[in-house]
C-alpha cells in the first residue's frame, strides 16, 4: 500500500496531525519526524482512535445507551446467591463457573468503564478568579437529632483557628454535602468561636437544640468523599467507650476480633497516622466510625508487651510472644471457589485434642475426594508396613538435604528419627482435584498459608477442663502421650492441652478461618464436614494477596 493510499485510511484528526508534522520545522531532525509519522499512520493507533470515537457516542443514541454501570457488582451478587446452590443444581454450578471466567469478567469490567465514561481524561477544575481581599463565607444549617453530627474539629497548628478535622462517612455532615474537611469554623449558632478550644465548641454543640447553624470559611480543596474498596479483618477487640485517646467517643466504631471492616478512604484521613474511618461490612446505610489505625494499634501492643516484660517474673516461662508478628488488621477480599481446585483443609490444635482423629474420619468419609499426604521418615521399616502407605522411607542424609532445600512444610525429630511432610505431596493432591487434609504442628502455619495453596485453616479447640475430662472419660479416650495407649489422660495432661490451645490462639489465632470445639467427637466431626463443604462452595474472606 502506498503512502498516499494509507493517508486516505487515517482518522481525520490523525491525518491533520501528520500534515502538520510535515509542515513543522521545529523538530530537531528527520528521525523524530519519521518516528511520529510512523506512529500516527500505524493501524493500531488508528484502530484505537476509531474505537474511542465510537465509545464516546454511546449514550447519545438511546438505542445503545447502557442500562446500568454496575454489572460487575451485579455479577458478584449473583455469585453470592448461586454459591450455596452449586452442590444441588448442575445448572447453578455451570452459571457459577461461567461468571468467574476471565473473558466474561473482563467484558463486564469494560462495559462498566464505558457506561461510567471512565475513559475520559480527568482534568483539574479551572480556578475561579476571586478577589483576594474578599473572604467567602458559607452558612450551613443541620437539624440535630439523636445521632451525632458526624464531624470532628481541631485547632489548626499554624493559624490557631478551629477547623473541621474529619467528616464521618454516612453521618449528618456528610449527607448534607455542605461541610468539608479543612473548613474554618467562624460561628456556631451565632456564637463566635475565635480564641475558643475544640472542647468549648463541643460544649456549644451539646447545649444546642433543634437546628444548628454553622458559619464557615470554605477550605481550599473540596474533594468529594469516595469509599475505598479496602476491607480488613480485625485481629483484636475494640471498644471506643474504654479508649481514653479517641478524639470523640460518640464517633467511635466498636468491633470484635474476626469482624470484617470496610475502611472508608477520604482525602483527609486516608493517610491518618492514628485514626481510620470504618464501618462493619454489610452496614451500607450506617455511618462510618473512628477506629485506631494499624500504626496506632501496633504502638499500643508494643507498649503493653513492654509493660508485661517489665512486670514479668524472671522465673516464668518465656513464650517468645514478642518474636511473633503484631496482629492488628489484615486486608482481605472475597475468594471465590475455583472449578476443580479445592482449598487444602488444615487442622491446627494442641496435642491430644483430637485433630488427627477428625482428619481420619473425614478422609474415610470419601476416600476419593479427601486425601492426606503420606509422611516421610528416616526410621527403619517395621513388620507389616508397606512403603508409601504408612510412610515414605528415606535415608537420613537425603531427608536432611531436602529439609535444607526447603522441600518440607514441616519436619521434626522423634527418638532419633526424622519425620516430615513434603510440600510436593500436598501440591500433588491439590493438582489431582482432591481435598488435601493436614494436621501439622502449629508452627507450620506460616509455611502453608501461601497464595499458592490458599488453605482453609481450622483451630480444633478443647472445651473447659470439666467438659474435657468428662467427655474423654466417657469415650474411654487413651492418652496420646503414652506410647502404649494403655491409660487415659491425666488431669495434668488435660490442663496442658488447654494451656497449649490458649498459646496457639494467642500466637496464631489471626490465621484461623474458623474453629471447632471438640467436646463431643461426633458433633465436632459434623461441624468439620459443614466447614469443609463451606470452603468448597462459598465465597469466603481471605488475604487480599490471594485474590489479586
């Protein structure tokens, strides 16, 4: 194709650019001109411009106007509804898997972007010409009811003025759309606040009834509040009423360990070093509340541990708590089941609590589906044992080399012989389309909790001492600490089991997806079956890095 013919195929705008380039004399050399001309005449660029032009016309013609701009959200809601029905209806299962295919999700994402016209460039607002000697004042009226106004104030460090520090998402001030972070407060109900402290202004607000009138000087920037998509799982309990440092107790958001919190990001407090705004996941209509930031909570935990260390009895057992990670929040996202790929089920618990028996029963329930990896050992084979059935027997030097190479997810030594579970044996079960069941030592959690395996971790806990003793005696349970299994558990062993469970929960509780209290073995097993089905069929919260 000649250059003349090519030009007739160009987009009109690009064609004019090419003509202008040929006439320009400001370019330093022919190489620059040739590069730009080749780029503007390329089929790829012209195709993109053509697509953009057609997309820009969408909405002007009612025949092709989008009906909604949230098809991705609708698809997620449909997945939520379909998940519990997948094991009942083959049609639901097919639709469930179809909606998760990358091509369909990309199509829905592109549809929403076009419907929202996200492809347009976002340009800054044109500054208005304002007389610098004239200060703009705005008057805002809010009706006071039983809910807080949803704003906090502070004294500006540089000017000493009272300014709006935060706008609580979903609160009265936020819903009004008239008050912004950084606005300077001049008057409240006709009372001038110059020279007053934030506490004085709060007292004025508390004494006011009905309509509250603010006189404000608008801040320079008035960026609208936009919710982030960040969700976190809390790893501690929080009660704002008992927090002496929260700026406003009424604005606090209480939560418990394990709750999923939606962090509301705003230009004013997204990077706040001490306080975040959040609401509990699912409370879409509730206003956001203040919670301690990760930075603040980590400081508190470190301070508490330092105090405990100072007051600690030198003879007391050292649990090395300070060596473990400081658990505050973990960013999470919904992890949807993947067709033909099951999450490994990991049972963590104190020695003797019954996790191995639960694992054995689950594997026996459906041997084709639930499988456990065969452990490795360096001990000699015993009479009646079959290599590859009870154990995979391996020379000690070979196993030590594999351990050094990181090929074992857990390993240990007992009576002079090494035992362990290889990472490859776990992966092979998962790749075969089966559910891998593990009951490793709790210290193996970090090696197993990876984006590649995406395990579902369950803490098998003992009941209270009285229940533990009663149920074990009724079941004639044999002590796992006695190799001959010729006696029941002693009271000391039962107490150690409970203490060990508390330590595991303290150190690694933030890694658990769920828990089972093994007071009655049959009841605990039914709970395990339900959790196994839940991990296979339902979208569940998991570390955000597993979903990205």
